[in-house]
């Protein structure tokens, strides 16, 4: 891998790990979108990330069983 120029290192300094390689957040690593975040940042909200445990607004409004009646 070619070395980075000084100006490119300064530009990417927030993303560089101790070995000098560009590293992204664990959530962003497998994401197909180009809104990658640094491994140093704590991801508070990502517009494209959706947890498997998250409930959609649509799921909450649907009746769950025979005793639940729609409003």
C-alpha cells in the first residue's frame, strides 16, 4: 500500500489508527452507504442503521392478538 502524503494524513487523521490505516466504526464497516464514521466516534444516530430489535411505527399500531382490538 502506498504511503499517504502529509496533507492527506492531516485530512484523514481522525480516521487513522495506530498503524496509520483508515479505520471506520464497527457499525459502519459493513454498511453499503458512504456516510462512514470514524472508529473514534460514538455513533449516536445513523440515518441508515436499523437495529434488528427496533420496532417500526407500523408494527406498534397493529393488533397483536385476539384480545387486542384496533382503535
